C-alpha cells in the first residue's frame, strides 16, 4: 500500500531551485533513507513532507489525500530534530505529553500513552527529569518519544544521530532499527552518513543537486549504481574511477585506458560512438594485487592498516590514487611494484554523462541475487 | 622586594584605587542625601560626612503628607501599568520581528529604533495635543500612554534580540506538536525568556518611576502627581526656604525600593544580559 507519494515536487527559495521534479512513492511500514551530500535538498524534502516548508509545485499525497496545504499536525507526521529541540523548561513527561495535551487528549489515556511511549524507549525512570539532566542518548530518546506520542503514521528523522559520539551512534542506530520493527510505522530518515543509510534502510533515496539520482535497496544501490555519482557516494573507501576511451562499441566493449591498457568488457555500449570518453569504476574489494616483474605495474604509495583489513594505495599518475582492499597479512609495503587483478564482473562502466552502461552479467540477474563467485582475471 | 613583586603590588594598589574612585563617584551623592535626610534642619549646614545622631523628623514629616503618599501610589500604578503594557506589546512584537520572516522587517526595526532617538522635549507639545484630544489630561493614563511610547522601542529591541537567539528548531518542534503561534509563544518561548523579561521589565519600571518632564506637564493636581514631581514641589515654610531635609528624606524613600528591587533581581539581570552568550 502506498503511504506517501511525491508527485513532481518542486521547491524554490529566492532564485535557487532546491528541489526539481522530485517524484517518489513510499509504502506503508517502509524505512526510507534520504542521503546525499550537504546542500542536495534532502533536509528540505523532509521539511516539505513535515509541513514546515511550503511546496512550490507538485503534489504531496498521504494515504491518497493531497496534503500540500494542511498544517503539520493534520498530516499525521512526527518529527525528530537534529538538535533534539526538547523544551528545556519541561520535564521528560511534559515534553512527551505536550502534543497530546494540545490535541486535548483525555487525561487518563494521555497518561497511559506517555507511559507506554516511555516504556518502549526505556525512559520510565527519567520522566521527572529535565532535559539538561539527561545524557545525549537519553535526550535523543526523549525526542523520539515526543515524536511518537501522538502515534503518527509517519515518523521523520532529520540527521538524528549526528550530535552523538561514535559508539552511542551505533547503539542508537540499532535502537532505531528495533523501534521500526516494533512500531511498524513508516519512517523517513535523513542522513549524510552512508553507514546509517546502508544499515537502516529498506529503501535508499540518493539525492544530488535537488534531483533524485537513484532509488533502491541498499544492496541494489551498492551493486548496481545507476550513475557515477551514486557509485562514488556509497562505499568507503569510495569506488576507484579510471578514465578510459571506448575503442570499439558493441555488445561487448573494447575499452582502452592508461592504467589497464586495452580490455574487453562484458558491457553493452552499442548506443555510443567509438572514441567516447568513459570512466571505469571498481570497488576496492574487487581489486587484488600480485607482485610485478621488474619495472612493470604500479607503485604502492601508502598502506593503511585497519586491523581487520588493509587499504593499499597505488600511484596511478593521476590525482587520486587507486585503493585496494587487502588481507592484513598480504604484506605489501610502500614502494612495492604490483600488478592489478580486477574482478571483471564487478567492474562498472559509466559514459561521459555519468550514466551506468548495462552489464551482461550482474545487471541481468534479478535484484538481490549475488553475482557468481569472483572470477579474477589477470590483465 | 624584587622589582617584579613591587610592580605587582603597585598594580594591585592602582586597581583598588580605581575601584575606590568609582565607588565614591557612584555612591557619594546618594550617601550624602541619606546623611542630610537624617539631620534636623537646624544642623543642615554643618558639613559632616558621618551620621552622628540620626534624627528621623524629616521622614516623619514627609510620610505625614497625604499628597506624598498619594504620589507614591500614583507612581506605583503608573509604573506597573507601563511595565505590563510594554512587556505584553513588546513580547508579541518581538515574536513577529524576531521569528517571523517578512518583507520590511529590517525597516520596521530601524523605525522603532529611530523613534526612540527623539528627545522628550521634541515630542512634548505634540503629545500634549494628543492627550488633550483623547481626554486624558491630568489622569494617570496620560502618563501610562506616554511612558509606554518611550519604553517600547527599548523593550522591543532587547526582546527581539533575545527571541532571535532561541533555536528555530524549538519553535518547529512546537509546530509539529500542533501548537498555534500563541501557544508557542506563551508555553514554549516565554518560559525561556524570563531572564530577559525581568531585566527589561525592571529597566522599564525604573524609567517610569523616575520620569519627570511628562509627569510635570501632563498632570495638574496633587491627586494625580507622581513622586518625582511631588518631590520637586515640596516647599518650605516660606518662599525663601528650601527644605533640604524633607527633599532628601523623600528622595531616599523613593529610591530605596528601587535599590531593593535591583538587588533582588540582580542575578536575574546579569543572567538576562548575558543569556545567549553561552550555550545553556
């Protein structure tokens, strides 16, 4: 069932177009995450849904009803703010019950609902405290409680974890995931942290410059990015990009690049002319290294040891080094000469506009199916 | 003694000297008024800086004048009305000016500030006409109206600044909770503005309490006069005698409540003046 629908939504502020023709459907009970670089319009989109900002063009529908002109409280949405925005002079109980009181909820059921909310969020023992007497994580939970108390169908989160320290962030992330499982309400979550996006989302919406770049499950977006932007945005360390030329277009493309030389790839480039510029994308985990003979190959420029794995940086003569994810005991050192081995099936090819070309192997499989075991071919 | 220690001691000495000068400068006039008020009129012109044997006859004489007590009552009514009215109006204005984005917000604020730059004398005659027209001459309302006009720019500016410092998300959270602007103002923002309200309210009170020119111009009879005018009009037994003892006793009586008020709210004032400078 479609819970929320955005139909060609536009937003302008002054002369600047913040959002351009955003269309999106969100099903009931889904956990949707908006990600994108700062200034991409993700927070604005959330505020439009909340009703804090007005929509300049297009329609916003909740349960099939157009809500463009409705007040936030009439939309059945609750929101958790980045800075929590708890009422500093009110106790936790009053913070949570404020909205219910304004909605003229009957006394006994108000108390019941506040207590129930507090119980879900483990705030039972803190109800009489003031926000300043709470820790960061507790404040965060009060903010969620306040948004939940009126039992909205849609919960909105605006970068809720960005004020917490790293360990607490992981803990609250899990709590939010549990909460979603327990409440079953539709949640829309804005973040610039891709780990939050990947771990929480049923569906990720990647925004760039006020447009939706791609919508899909975390796995779909990671394995089959539709554009160079999405490919580069998700994944850490980010995908390696290699400038290349299309030598012979066709069902199977012959591509020439400085680093890899001439390669034949299982990618459909029949729509493109010969000699067009391409960029090849390969994730660090799809690269492997082999000691090179003599003066061939690339030079290791840096080695980052992370405990469970090592990132080996290779000097390619371009601005950005290539990064390869290796086993810890692979033993590469700075200055070593190595030869690259690519997992061809997991190589992405993007045209000059950044659009991904269709790959025969992975892209023809249904979504969520793992590609066959890596068949590394030496180049 | 090493030169370093000497320098330190000298600096310290200089510091306390400066504080002493400041203290004498600020407090001496008031102190001398108290000393004078506690002398019988026969001893008035013997210069002395200590209170040897206090004589409360001046206070008794002032407090026995019904018109003086009446004036204190009038002043109290006028000042409290001005504070209430000014705080209410400036709070609502500050909400609009500090929170709502609209075209012409800057010019409005500048105009408010500009109005407060006119000296009282410049608007005196015009205001007199207005008050005559409204039929308020020789009533407390004339003073309440004119004081409010002169207090508002100050209170509006101060409260607008404070209002602007409160985080936006707080207001948006209230909107998400379904609060109307009025509820947001009274239940969410107002409790956070208390220090600022106390500060501005107290300053407005002091201004209204001490005002002289309008009070002299817009009131005629003893029954409507406020304290500053009443003190100025205290006269002695003959046209050639100025009853300094009475004047001083009356001044002290009028000033002491203010001093007490300020001392009570001192901490609030300081926290009000610096609120927003630190993250709370």
